[in-house]
């Protein structure tokens, strides 16, 4: 059944990816109408998450952010499909590093310094990986969860690796990073996923006790690789500016929990500034802190 769905969907996805951006966003507007007004996809989850994250905001403000988020979520889906056929020139026009960040990453490469990149499900993180691979000299590896559907997993793999990005399944992270240690690499962790509560670092995030994956911190401290935080700011519809900042220069000197707290708080700042482009439909707070 999964194979049938894949082979029926694939021509449609490719046709969508070939559409020029104005038509693509017109289609996104149609999908938004269906998802938001007809289906009501995860509206309750998004409303609850926003209300808990921003207790100071009125119900009207929450509703406004919720609507803006769903409009953005539809854009994100169709932008991801566009990755199948977008040209290098178009990719770099729509998603680019600011000059200071590109210079900093180039300097780290010249120092033969591999780095760990930390970012969240904020802005178009898929495009960010493509642009990094096109602009930066470091070999980019992205840590990811393989999809259960092997057909769609293969499709996502092709989209993510089109411009040279390497993918590392989460369970193989440390082993792969050790194998790549002779290269100058950048290994990207999407650090706002939901871990099991017993194996997490707990901190306050968006006014709620939140579990954070320890993996990023543990590996950074073991290998003593500098941590670079990447912000994917939406400038306007379909355009993103990437900025990178050195968050931790020597992780090996940091105390337990400090790194997890730092990158979580840094992401929180960006979400507060532009809340509609974070993944609010994710059940981020489904676990409670163990007693």
C-alpha cells in the first residue's frame, strides 16, 4: 500500500516542484484554506502550544499567530517539494548567508576546524542545508531520523543530498563523526526534537519545562568541537537569510547541561521574535518531567 501511495504521489510532487514560485504559492494558499478552514489539522495542538508558550498574549493574538503559522506550514511543504528541481542559482537567491556569517565559517575552515551546527525546526531548515552545502567549504552532514516509509525516505534523501549534503541516521551519529574526523566537516543537529524524558536534559523553554536531547552536548564535549548556532530568518515569503554565530568555542570546558541550556535559550529568542515560523504542530510537550 505504501508503495502504491508513493508512486501515485511522485508525479504530482514533481509537477508541483516544476511550477514557478508565484503559482506554487497560489497552490499553497489553496492548501492552507483546506487545512485551516475545512480539515482543521492539529488546530487544538497548535492553540494549546501557543497559549502555554505565550501566557501574556490575548486569545486574539494567539489566533493571529496560529493562522500565520498554518499559512507558513503550507509554504514550507511546497518549498520542500521545490527542492527536487530548484537550480543552484535559485536556491542561493532564496536562501543565503549574511556576509559576516559566511566569513566566519570560511575562517573556521581555513583553520581546519570542524564544527557542530545547532538549529531548530524554525524557518526552512531544509533549504538552509542546501545553501550551506553550496556556499561553504565544510562538508555538511545532517543528523536525521529515517522515515518509516522507505519510498518517501528515499525521496527525502535525494532532496536533502542534491547539492552535496551528507545524511547520518541518528543512531550512527558518533560512529560516523569519528569516521569523518580527518575531514573538515560541519555536522548539523536539529536540536528541538522530543527525547524520552528519562534520558533528557530538562530546562525552561517557552514558559514550560521541556526535555532536550543530550546528544548534541555529549558529542560536542567528547570531541571538543565548536558549536555554531544557525538562525534561519524569513525575510519575506520564499526568502530566508541565514546567520551563524559561535555559541561555544570549547565545549570540553563546559559543565554538564550548560550547552543544552545555551542552544535552547538561543532558539527561544528567535521563536519569540518570529513565532509563526516554528513547528507548533509538533507535540513538543507530550512528556512530563519525571518526579
